[in-house]
């Protein structure tokens, strides 16, 4: 091996080596030897491609890019690394937060509904006494410990956890355009108009009535009971889109996004706990005995849609909170 000049090296090389060092585990002497090996490989590549002894930033960046991601390279240098390597700690915390958010909000939904949600063996039990602060905290801690165990088990089973689970900051960044944000805001405004002023006409069925037909609204009283919270959610969502259109990704727009997500979760969980979302009592003469079964089926469809939307919003809200924490850090 040719000798390598270890004189003060480009700052980019040192940053790359520092990032690789954070992903290494094991004894200090082994980490030091691995770093020296990486440093030699980088400097040799730079030396072989240097023309007239001039080292340019473009050359250094190209060599480092060819070396690969420093954390992945550093983590692969030493075998027998811990279950959660140092460079994957944030990723692990992110996954635990995401699973916990979905799990706990489903538990709140089960509590509001007064029944367990899901099917065996995946059943989310309601909180025994939600008005008792100690009971609420104990339930949240139990959910958290269970979710930590589930995520740890998943990490243990899957190989090369870093490549499978790694969430780079670029994937968390909110990338959008003012035009798209305005389009989404207009769509949300149309949803607001439909739900508040046109729902009885659009969500209706027509049944025979003598020589003509009669309009029977399908919207039950459960929708009206949650209309205020729905409007709050839509209003905050419109404000979120207008904020992204004006300022793109900033701390205050991410905070508004998180607030809108929390409002959406609260609204959807209330809908899950509400009965009579669909009311077919006015069509009982036409549908006969099947009116109750059809109404129950439509109620179930609404509940499942609300739960699915709540899970997606919970994941998005946790992602935004994690992104905000990275920006603040």
C-alpha cells in the first residue's frame, strides 16, 4: 500500500469520517483502526485522481459520494453492532412514536365508543377509567412499553435494519408548491360547503311515494353532533395549506400542521364513537326489514373510513412533529 499524506485534509473528508464514526460500535481501538482504514481509502482515491497536485472541492465530493453513505459504511465496518446502533437512534424513536400515536389514539377511540376495536388477536381495549389521571397515565405507559417491545422485535427479526427502516431527513421534509397548496385549500373549502350546506341533497336516496318519489336524507344526527369539530379541522387545514403556500416549510407552518392534525384526530375519533351516522328510518317503508341492517353496514363503513383516516393523520402528525424537532435541534 502506498503511503498516504495525512496532512490537514479537506473539511468534507473530516465531516464524512465523523459521521462514519457515530455509526461504529465496539472497542475504541477497533473503531480507531476502522477509521484509519477508511481515511486511507479516501485519501488514496483523492491522490490517484488529483491532477497537478490541485485538490478541488468537486473532486473531494465525488470521491466521498462514491464511498457511499458514511453512516452505512461506518456501521458495516465492525460486526456485532448493537440492536439499535447510535446512528439509528432517531429512526427508532420515530418508529416508536408513530406506533404509539396510532395505538393510543385508537385506544381513545375505543374509550369514546365504549367497546374494543379490531378483531382478535388485534384488539384495542378501551381505557378503564379515562377520568382518573393515574389510570390514564398508567394506560399510556403500558401502551408505550408494548409498542417499544413491538418495534424492538421488528428490528431484531429484520436484517440490515438501517437500510430497511432508515428515514433520511430529506424524506421528512415538506416539499410542495404554492399552486398545489392553493388547489388543496380550494378543495377543502368545497368540502366545507358540501358538508355544511349540501349534504342533505347529495347524501340522500329517493324512495317511491305515491305517484312520485320522496327524498330521504341519509345523514344521521351523529354527523350534525360533530359538525363544529369538523369545521374546526377543515378551517385549520385550510390555514395550514395557505401557510405552506406563503412560507413553505418553516417552524410555524409545521406547528400549524401539527395542530390541524390533532384537530383532525379528535374529530375522527369522535365520529368513531358516534352512533347513527347514517339514518335510514325514513326509508323503512321502502326497504322494509333490511333498513336497519343496511344502515348498520353503512355506519360500519363510515367508522372504518374514519379509523383509516385517523391512522394516516396520526402518522403524518408524528412525522411533522419529528421534523419540527429536527429543525429546532
